[in-house]
């Protein structure tokens, strides 16, 4: 008798102790019949964002010239692309594995806002003449996108 417990002998021999593999998997909620509802607003929001991009570029050009026009349009474009990608990522994850929506959604937001913060930090610390227009374009993009999406959701909710 060596004085070693059976569990310790199994671990030292490299064998994995047997576990009860007969446990059932948890019940998952059924997938929706038509998952397109998660992204049906993107077409309308893209059109509105493109219209805002044109307006921002026009105002930037009239106020401060071509650099401000490109910067303002770039700010709106950054918001449009980042919000669209977030919507698509969350929609795909919700379709494939709804339990992962929160962690993947949070990771997407952390990456998105970290990149936006880095871009803004470099913009603020530089002597670039378009930094004010870029900031205003970002603010306009966020306000318009959020407002239009809230309107869309409210409209869809009232329809049902």
C-alpha cells in the first residue's frame, strides 16, 4: 500500500477521471422564423446617413473649405460604418447563438469606442485644420443615427 489516494493515482498516471457525460444540454430558445427584422432598419438609416454626409460636407465646405468638408463627411462616415457593423455583428450572433449577444456585443462596443477614442485623441492633439469639422461630423452622425433608429423602433413597435 503506497498511501496514495485513488484520485491522486489517476491524476499522476495521466488518466482523466470519468465524469457523468449523460447530462442533457440546456434547452435553447427557438430561433425566430425570420431573423431579418434585426437589420431591416439599416437600409433606411444608410440613406439618412448618406444624406447627412452630403449635408455635413456641404456645410463644412461653405464654412471652412475642402479640408473641413472632407473631415465632416469623414466623421459622419465613421459613425455610419461603426454603427452598421455593430448592428450586423449583434444580429449575426443573435441568430447563431443568442447567449453570446451580451459578451460579443460588449466586445464590439469596446473595440469600436477604443478606436474612436484613439482617432479623436490624435485629432485633438494635432494641428490639423479639420479636427473641429471631424468632431462635429461625429456628433451629428451619432445624434441623427440614434434619433432615426429610435423613431424606427417606435414606429415598428406601434405597428405591432
